């Protein structure tokens, strides 16, 4: 039997329809003019958000602004998703898959020092304490860019194949009303997922864009597979017996024990994990104990973070850390309490999805797309979405090209800035993901 294709009137008609559909979907000449038309509005929204930042789970005004913008575009809107999150659903004029675009809305408890004309002077309440608030990680740009993409796509919905779900997420940096070591409350991406953000309608793939200082404006960076580290926090309390510093033998010293614990934790990375699988880092960020120089305190508390770009290494560190601390504590005759909280797994870009979307990135930033040689050290709760459906998380340079990239203040710095000129590229990336994913899906 021959495998050669034999043309029939029906097959010819189907082929013609398919070809016309692909040609139609590939006609994206309208994207750049459409993005240019909304660019000033995107910048203005970004400045408004930057001047009025809100901490995680308190993004009430931000969420209202987002919802109003989406409703004005004729997009179906759900609010209070994941507490203060907003979900918008846009049905395109052509049949196709359900795709999600995600932006985070929350700011950080950081006092802004940039001197920008639209700098934040806002304060917020975190766990009952008033703190300064700043968009020190660029979430204002993420929200503004996704709103810009929503406008472009809504105005050209007849060109969109499938359905677009816009996820505006709270509390990516943590929640102002939830202690970092509270383990019984879901926040951020996990709370959005719990509330059905990926289920109504059922999302097939998800995309995210994150601005990065120290990378040139308008450049996009991607990597298949592992792209960001996992993040887990820990709190260790060591209880001894208070005594005078002149007679340590009459008590039990938790400060000396804490020093041994800090050193011991480093051996988990150097001696207990297979570093050929990736990397791991355990960092102690705070140590608190004592109130007088001549008194040995009863307790010492330390907190820190565990990061890895390997799920296997992460699992090893999380499994072996508590018994190691308990063993050291016992040797020093103190009592140890170890609490570990999981913040985010390793962020992994689906390899097939990543490769198929390089074209979309090139359309968004012609000649300015680069594959990262290695994963980056920060963490992101976008990873929870990417565990549920294939995901692609890319990075957008936010530092003007004429500046020294090595001197740009990093994300989370009180001096962090994101160049307004990069926003148009972020809007284009979101739009091109939506326009190119259905073609990739058809060609499979």
C-alpha cells in the first residue's frame, strides 16, 4: 500500500483552509503599531503603580485599577482570587487553546532611594508594624505591561486564536498579613491555583516576563529547563540555660551552640549533596540572642534561606537539615526547635514550549534575544504554575544600554530602577506568546 498522499476535493479544501488559517495567524504586522499606540498609557500606569505600591495580600487599590482597566476592554473579570488577585478572560475570534499570561502586583517593605519624580513615599502595615513600601522588584512594570498587552489583544481579538487568561497575582514576595513561618496559609501563586486561576477555563500553557536590572533595556533572555532556584526558609531556636558570662560552666550556652550549627549547615552542601547535579546554598540571615555583654542568654534564634537549582539537591538539604541541627544541639546540651517553610520549588521552563517560543521572542525583540548559559540564583513562585501546566518564564533587561551593567542596583535594592523604554518590549512579548502559541500547537 502506498503512503503517497492522494488529493481529493475534500482534502484540497481542508488544506486550503488550514493554509489560510496559518497565514492569517502569522500576519502580525499590526502588533508593533498597536503596541506603540498604547505605550504612553502603559508608562503612565506604571508610574501610578510605582507611586502607590502595596504589600502582598493588601493590593486592594492595585487590584481595583487592574479590574477597571480589564472591564473597560470588555474582558470578563474575577476579583478576590487568591485573596486580592484578579483574573481576566478574553475569548479570541478564532478557535484555539487557552493560554495564561501572569504578572505579579505586590511591592516590598523597602524605603525608596531612587530620587525618581514618581518615587514612592508610601507606607504599609506588615504584621502590625508600619513599614516603607517600594516596587523594588519591578512588579509595577509587570502589571503595566500585562495591562498593555490586554488592551492590544482586546482591540484585535478577531486576530486571536483561542482564549487568553490574564493572571494578576498578589503576594509573590510574601504576604503582609502572614508570617513568613506560618505554614497553614497558602499565598501568592498557590492561593491563585487553589481558587481556580488555571481551571476556569482550563489553561494549557502559561507565560511570564520579569524585568531584571543589569541587563540592557529591550533585550530578552530565556533558558529551557531549570531557570531559577528553589526557595525554602528556616527558623532554628536553640534553648540553653542562662548564666553569668563569668561562669559559663554553671549554665548551657546556646550562642556557642549556634556557631556550631552555622558551620555545620555548610557541610550539608559540601559533604552531603551530589554537586554534580547542580548547586545548593544555605545562608543564615539573622542571629538573635542575649541582651547584655556579660550574660549568657537562655535562647538564640536564627533564620535563613535554602536555595538550589536541583530538585534532588533541594530534597536532600530539606531532609538532612533537621537531624543535623538536632545532633549538634544535643552535643552542646541545648534543645533545638527547627521549622522549615517551603516558599517555591525550582522554576523549570518546559523544554518543548521554550524552543517553540523562541520565534515569538525574536518577533518581540529582533536581534536582542539571548539564551542564558546557566540558571539564575533568585526564586519565583511562578514555579507553582509551571508544575501544573507547561510554563515559560523569561527575563527582560531593564537598564539603559549606555550604563555600566555591573553597577546597576539589583532588584530589591532601594536604588533599583527599571527603564520605561523597556516596557514596549514586554508588552510585545506577551502579545507574541499569544499569537505564536496556537501555531506551535497546530504544528505538533
